[in-house]
């Protein structure tokens, strides 16, 4: 497929800063991959001096594969395609000395951070869940805005914020003592380093001579600053974004970063991609009219050459149970008449709590479905166990890993022993592992417990030595065998089948580790510490991203649907208070909710069906529902409301009957 004029212009402009305003379904990934090929083949850039950054592992993996196909693996070698956080991690890894970090630093995931903060704030917050969550989100926002504890204290205007700033300092001190970083540090730390250290900044600006950023509207303050510091005065970069699809302000994204670009880079070249290759013109017209209600710095209007398409349906249900029944009945009817696959359908909702009734209705009708946001690979207990062992092997001072696995399988290291060991470690300002080797350790613990601690820690030291000096893979296989992990799974799983599945997951993890240790055409072989750090990051990034290959109806939130497309989309719960959500209405943030509706509408390729309820249960009572204002903002001529449906003529009824019988015959013949 040839590039259209807008795409071609975006690919060929390389002499300065470039903003590609790419509407939904306008082929932005093609532009990025073609531009990378153009830079290497036509402009004399070496792949190793080009970096492309996006927000999810899935997107960066797809981009890497597409570039390898376009350029060929040899020419693509050395190209850096990753998420923002992986790029930040790489800068930290290479510059750890400038940051005062030991090379084997630990990454804390959200569960590790929560556990540490819970412990550190026990006196002040008394394990109050709401306050803890508030603290975590406040610290995250501070880090995203590049605010360190001293500045946070200075800015605090009330007692709670002042307390939170103090707890932020305590948390930061502990992370430094553990030689650890959390998820937000992966952007804040390299950004502050590049800002303050000219030598490091020059080194990275020389390493990355052309930068491409995808989904630019999702960047927060620190990510934007990181981009600015990497491109420097040379300003050779292309950012691709769509202000109408900015739906992550709750996690720090700032769509105004698109506007800031013009101010910071006055020579910015703006290119719009308005041709959509995904949806019918009717769907796009509705999306355009809806989003026109939001204020815009840059105007754009999507168009399609795929035909005008079917009317958009609105189904009204009595209540949420009836809504789920109607969706499933419509889906079964539609699939039967059109002979489609289940994977062509998606049910999109505003909040995860809406999924339960749709799941139940799908199960009752034996419809296969996939619920996005299920248990991710890395949250499984067996994977967390093995990762805990690996983290301890590469960094004996990782207290979190030590606490996770020192008694898995059981080896006599219960809470009482760990508390005593912890007191000794705190007194000496060392890690739990190091405390096990203190000369007077045995005086602090009962004899049997002290012996168990020594046996365990010595075994870890020997295994780490084998992994580092000898055959790393063989040492890792010995790990599982020597702790009798398979027997432990059979003892602790509800059934032998479940134990077998869990062991399969461990084998899958080992397969990934093997691939990373050995490397391939695009990736250099890694050391064990690099593998462990990369997998920990992959866990954080990929919690809810598993492959979507099977023939199943997709159930997901509107947020999770961004970047995906489906032939047939049901947008459910189109009511005031749900979409737009009540909390956004209270905060006066209807614009973001409208962008969320816009994202949902533009997922649909062929047909779009909205549903709403007359009544819905809320806090135990039935509430009358108002149709969403967004339905009223759509072009009414393109909507077909079922409550005011025109009666079919005799001829139309006969035609529909014939079509149904023909479809049934074809289906039976197919069997």
C-alpha cells in the first residue's frame, strides 16, 4: 500500500522538529516504521543512532518487528525501539556511577512499593488503605513533575501534604539504602541527571541523533523534559500524537505537551494525517461531530474512503441485567446472520465493575470471551517466587526478594526469626542478607533459626557464584531442583493438574530467560542481572497485556481499548454518571470523558451499537438513568434508536426472513 501525501510528507521531513497530528486509524505506525527506514536508507543515519519510543511493550515489539521487515535485520541492528521506561532504565544502567548507584540495582514494582510504604508509615497512617493509596498517588505525581522531597515540603500548604512530603523523604531514603528504584524513578532519575550533568547529556545526545515518539499526547511532565534533553538544540525529532485521544490525565499525561512543543520549538513543522483506514465514514462523521464540542488548538477532521456504512444503533434496556441480555442476544443474532467470528466483536465499558454481568451472560450462552485485565503472567505466585530467587541471586541486598522467598519452600525462617534478623539489620544499617553474615548473628536468634539462616544464605552465595562464573543456565536449573520446587507446587496446589500448569509457567519463564541470555539477531546477549531487571520492568509494563489471538469476544474498558480495532463494537452504559463518569463531572473534566467516548467510537470498523439503561442499581437502590449527553451530541440522522424503531414493511420482513434462512442453510452446510 502506497503512502498518502500526508504520510509521505511526515516520512520525508527530517531537517528539524516535526509534529505529526495523527487521527485514529490514520496509519501512524506505518509512518514511524517508514520514517526509520528513510533515515537509514536515504539520509545516512546509522540505526544505532536512532531511537523510537512508545508507551507499551506490545507497541514497541510490533514496531521493532515491522522495522526489521522493512529494513532487514542487518540494517536494523542497533536500532533502539522501546518504551519510555525501558529507555530510562538503559540510561540509568549505563550511568549508574554518575547516579551513585551500585550496578546491581533493584526495581520495585507497585506491590514492593506498597509493602515498603505500609511498613514505613505504620505509626502515622496506621495502615489506612485510603491514605496509603493517596500517599502512593501523591508521590507518583511529585515524581512525574520532577519534584524531590525538599521541594515537596516547601510547596506543601496543609498538614497532610506536609506529612506526605516527609514520608516521601523517608521512602526515598530507604530506596537509596536498598540500592533500589521504583517505576516513576525510571523517568525522573535519568531526566534530572541529564538536566544537571552536561557530560552525560552530551553523551546521550550524541548516542541518539534522531528520536521518534509515538502516542505523544500520553507524555507527562518528566517524559516531555526527557525528550527535550535528549534532542537538545539539534532538535531532530518526530513526535506522533492525537490530542483527541488523550485519556490518561489521571496518571499524569498532559495533552498540553502538544501545545508546549510549538512554544519550545518555534520551527516545529506540523503535519496532519486525516485519512482513516479503519472505519466507515458514518462512524467517523459521528466521532468528528462529538469531538468538535471540545476546544482544539489544532483542528483536524477525519475522513474515510471505505463507504458511508450502517446506521449506529442505540439499544435501551430496563436495567443492567437486561442490558447484558440484549447485548448477548444482538451479538448471537448478528453472528448468525453475518457468519462472523467471535473475535470480531468487542464490548467496551467505562469501569471494570460493569464487566461482571456481561461475563455471566456470555457464560450462560456459551460464548467464548476474553476479559482484558485478568491475572498477568508475572502476578502468578510461582513466577513471583522464581523472580524473587533470581532477584536475590543478582542483588543479595534486595530485602524484598529475601523476604519473599527465604521461607518458600518452608525452611524454618518464620516471622519471629525474620523480625529478629530485621532488627539486627536496621541496627547495623545493612541488608537482611548481610545481617546473616554478622559475627554475632547467632546471639540474636535461637540456635535452630540461626542455623537455618546460615544454610540458606550460604546456598544463595554458592549458587550466585555458579551463575556468575560458570554456566548461568545450568545454575538456574539447579535452583529449581535444589529447592524441590516442583514437589512444593504439588504439595501446595489444589490439584495435580493445577501444579502441572504452575510448573509449565515456570518452564515458560525459563524459556524467556534462555532467549535473553543467548540473544538473537536484534538483541545482544544479556547478563543475568540485565535479564532480571528487564523482566521486572516487563512485569510492571505488561500486567494486563496478553495476546489476543483466540476466537473470543473481547470485554474491556474504554481505556484498555485504545490502539485496538474491531469490526463490531458495543459501547455499553451510555448514561450520565457512567460516561461521562460522575467523578469527572464533579471535577469539571467532561472534555476527557468526551475524548474517551471518541476513542470508543473510533475503535469500530463496520458497526457500532450503544446501549443504556432506564434504571440501574447503585449502592443497593434502583436509580433512574439519564441518557449520556454524548448520545445527544451525535448526529441524530445517523442514529437508530430501538425505542422509536419504524415498523418493517411486509416486503422487508420477507427479505429478512429469507436472509436468515439462507444463513442457517449455509451454516449447516459448513458443518
